[in-house]
């Protein structure tokens, strides 16, 4: 994961120290700090937790406990194409698990994993809040996401081919 | 106290809004809440802007929130100078540019795509005469989708912050008394009387009190809080400020899920704007009352909807509930008395103070007053947010308002209240929607999420789904919740795989009782509800799974098989072959198709692909009833791709 270690020429330590400057050392700031770290580094590396522990004067184990408690935080970086499959109630009754299985089958990874080439990662989300479009897939990173409603296994294949085509530098199929 | 008169505050905003309301140039409003965006509202917005520029049509294109009519998104409201605003549904970029050319430029209202008029009009019928609008009583959603949520003037021009101004001239006791008279109960789930909660918080002596708006909407299938905050955030901020005034709090937080980026952006902007105009911050409107409001981004743990867990997460801890008492009203965030109210409760507070207690108390039933916003999703025709008075029947909500079940299927059950709620069968469709009636049917109001299910939904599988959700979200503190739900999930999983035994049902009931008793918070306390209600109303289905390895709804994948009926399959038709993700479909010597059951993953794609004139693919349960195949699958097993 060379890219996350030296993002923009900065090491994780530099980046985290810079983030910590904008917060005071109260425990209450732990979650906002972790959110900022993830926003900037795309995940919460263990090294970052060490710095936060030192700054807030709490054991790193407790920070690890908080990071792993909440769904928002990730220990691993996401793929270039982050695929989220909504597994909310409305999506479930419209068979979203079949969509999830199809992604797993096509990508050869499990939920929460990233492909070895770093291109694709797969996540399940509890509900993205647009149930009228169920089943829903979301592709992209926080803040720049594309929603795909009324998903079908054939749409999964179409999308995957589209992404692979883009990566190979070929024009889109249409 | 030298308060700024409200008229002066409002006049300026009204003048500014007037330019839009009495528009001299055509106005196009595009609904861009998350649900609209997901259906392509962004493309429509861009298309409208580009097309109007390209065609040289002078028009103002604005973003508004959500009308709640998700089935018809993206929605566009077009208002020409001097005419009523017209509502267009299911707009695509192409349709958008047609509306621009035909209506905005040439003056033809373009009836093909028109849903109706939003105001009385000579040409076009009112949308409010359509059943989906007619039965609604929009209080919380009144302005949602009709104003720009990022423009505070739009809100002020509609009596925005009038209620706060009024509250600041009232004694705190009088505010609480007014809320008490309205009969308002918390809209977050349990339905605790709002006034009592406020009174409790106010009664504790402290140097500081805190108010929190709980917008940690976690129920899968419920998204009204997000929609309200994305469409009209000021209404909620105003309610929170009134609550702060009533209990004497000087700090406030909005606890909003980080998964809702658009809501976060709009609430942040609303806080900034309201502070800049003096509706928040120091010396609000010259009253001497201070309230500092901050947005806290929740990190996505369902249990944080529970008050004490929410507070723990704000203190930088794992979001685990603690024992109550002391209640947060006594010892909350950082040990200070803390009031926590749901988004919809606070929105209604604004209306109680603005209009009167009677305005809310006159709606609803004896014990449940006012309106409630429901999100109706699943197999129902016109999905979306619906606001109706309490006491409306489920039948009226699902069939009269939302148009019944999709694809002419039969109704089976409606799941109310998310993972804590229950499934209500057809026989109880005439249940009135209020806290008590839903409770006695085994469900609960919850946050108002309703998932409608048709005859193709297996109730055992639905119960399993909810237990899987609560199991994953259990914080792990209480043994019964942590391990009990796990056991329950395994039993239910076995049943859906046809591996259940006859003693399982009794065991499930016992476990349910133990989990309910042995859990500290409501997550565990209500986790067995989906299992108990499905057992109560659909026990036959459980028995079919256990005794016959049969799923009556033909849904549980371990118990069904897809089968191509040779007599119906058209020789030479290849429609299904390419759609099969595992290449399980092979061609027989008759050029008809058959399914290799060993390879089939039962995704159902072939059913969709089979042309409607043949309808050759069927589902069969139990699996042993699949007729033997006429020809065995080829040795290599259909790896060759046809067509």
C-alpha cells in the first residue's frame, strides 16, 4: 500500500499530526478525529491509531475498540471502484442478496475485501435510503457516488465490463 | 428584553422570496434529495441548465428537496409567470428538454408527462385530487420539495422562525404546557409524551443543559428523517431551538448519520445561515437567549439510536447503552441533563408553537395525536413518504393512498417499525395506526418505516433477515442479546434451508422471551418481535419449511428449484441462456433448454429473460418434485456460450 503511506509526499505520521493540531485533547474528539483521518487517508491505519492514542492519552486498544465498533471506519483502503450493495429491508425483499453474490462471484472476493489489483472493493450497507429503487448498488467513494437502482445480475456484469473497459483504456461499449 | 419584531425579520425574506413566487421569468425546480439524485435528478438538472442556455430560453433552475413521491422521481416543478406551478414526474434529461421547449418556450403545458397542478388552475387538474395526495395531511412535509433547503429566505418567507420568535416571548413553562396540550408524543419509536420528557430535563438543576436532535436513522427501510433534513432543515433547527428554550439549554447537537452526506451538507449550511441571521448563537433575536448548535456525525451503529448509546458515542466511547436510571434528562452528555428528541418530533414542535396546540391535537386518535410520516417501500405501487393523521388504517394507507401491491400480486404482510417491529397480516389490515393498536398487534410504530410484502415473500426468511440485522448490530454488552440472537439466527437459518426440526418453534419462543427479558436496551428487548409476529400469524409457513422442506412463497433458495417446462419452451429461443450467470442452462437435442440443477444458483434471471408469451421457467418447491430432466446436461456442463 505504497500510495497510502506516501500520499502527496506525506507520511501517515505527518498527516495525522497535522489533523490532530485542529483538535484539542479531549476524549470527546475521538470520533471526529477518526472521521477526519478516514476522510483524508481513506481508511484508519493502525499507525494513525498509535498517534491518536498518544495525543488523547488513552490506550490504543480502546481506540481500536472504537474503530472496530462503528461501521463507518475501515482498517483497509478501498478499491478504486468501491461497490456497495444495499442490504436494507426493501432491497432484501427484492433479492439484493443475489446481487451481492453475483459481485462476489465476478470479483472473486468476499464482503469487506479488496481485489489484489486494488481496483475493486465490495461492501454491504444496511440502507442507503432510496428504497423505492430497490435493489440498489452504489459505486464510488464518499462524496462522489453513483447510484444504480433496480439492480439485476445482468446489470452487475454490464457494470463490471464497463469498469474493466475503462481501466483498459478502451472506449465505453455504447 | 428588547426583541427584534418578527415582521421586520420576515419582510426582507418575503421580499426576496416574492421575486421567485411572483416570478417574472420561468422557474424550474428539480427535486434533488438523495432519492431523486439516485434516480437521475442531477442529470435532469444539468440538462435543464444546459438546454435553456443552448436554446436561449430564459429560465431559473433551482434545486429543491423531496416531495416524498419516490415512485415518480425525478420530479420537476415548472412555474411560468402568472400561472400555477405544474408538477412533472419521471423526468429524464430528454423529457426535461422537451418540457423546456414545449412548455417554457411554446406555452403548451405538455400534458403527457404532467402529474397535475400544485395550485388551483383552469387548465390542469390539481395533484391534490389524486389519491396519493388527497388523503395526505402534510404538516411536517408541508414545505418539503417546494422550497430551496439551502436558502434560508425561502423558509423565513413561509413563517419560518416565527415559532421560535413566539417561544422566546413565552415563559418556558408555558411552552411546555402548550406541548402538553397538543398531546405530542415522541416520534422516534416508543412514543413517550414529549412534554413529560422536557419537564424532566428542566426539573434537574444544573449549570448547563443540552438538547440533542436524534437523526441517527438506522432502520433499514426508513428514510424520512433524512428526507426531512435534506428538504427543510430549518424546520428541525427551529424545533430544537424551541426545545432548548423550554428546558433552558445553551448547547445543542444534531446527531446525524455520516452515511447521509447530503443531509450533513444541508444541515451544516442551515446552521451557518441561521446563526448568521441571529436565529441561533448568542442573544437570539435580541431575546438574551443563547444556543450554540453543532452537528455531530454519527459513525453508523444502529444501537446509537438508543439514547444512552448515542451519548456514549458522542463522548468518544463505543456506542453501548448503559443502565437507566439515571435517565439522560438527569445525567446525560458529560453528566449534564440532556434532552434527546427525534427529527419528526422537533419538526412538529415548530408547528405546535407556530399554529397552536389544538392544530395538532385535533388530528389523530385519543392517545396518539397529530400526524406521522411513514416511508412505504417494498412491493407497494406508489412508494415514498406519506404523511397521514394518526389513526389512519393500514388498508387505507397501502391501498387507497399508495395504490396497492405491485404487479397485481396478492398482499401478504406489512412489516412496521424496522428490526424492532413486527409483520402484520392481511386479517389485521384494518388496524388503526397509533402507538397502542400497533403495539397490541405485536408491531410497533418505530420510526415509521413500512415494508410491504406480497405473496412471493417468505415470512421465515423475513424474520431471519431482521434477526441477522439485529445480531450484527448488537453491541455485545448483554449476553442474551449477543448470544441469544445468534442462536435464533442459526435456528432460523436452518429452517430456511429445510434443516429445521419440530422442536425448533418451541425453542424459538423460549429464546425470544429470554432475549427480551435479559437485554438492557430496546435493541435486544425488541429483537425477537419479527420472529414472534411471524410465528403468531404465519406459523403454517414455518411448519411447511420444517415438515415438508417446502417454501410456500417459493423464496428460500435451498428449498426451491427453477425448472423449464419443456412444453412451453420455444425451440431455438436463446433468451435465457445468455442471462444465466453460472451457465447452468443447456440446449437439448430438441433445441429446447433445460437447467443443470447442480450449477443453478437460483437467481431468477432466466424467469425475467423468458419472453412473456412463453413463460416457460417456473419455480418448484420442495426441490424433490422437480421432474427428471429429459436429457442429462453435457459433460463439460454448458461452459460454451451460446448465441
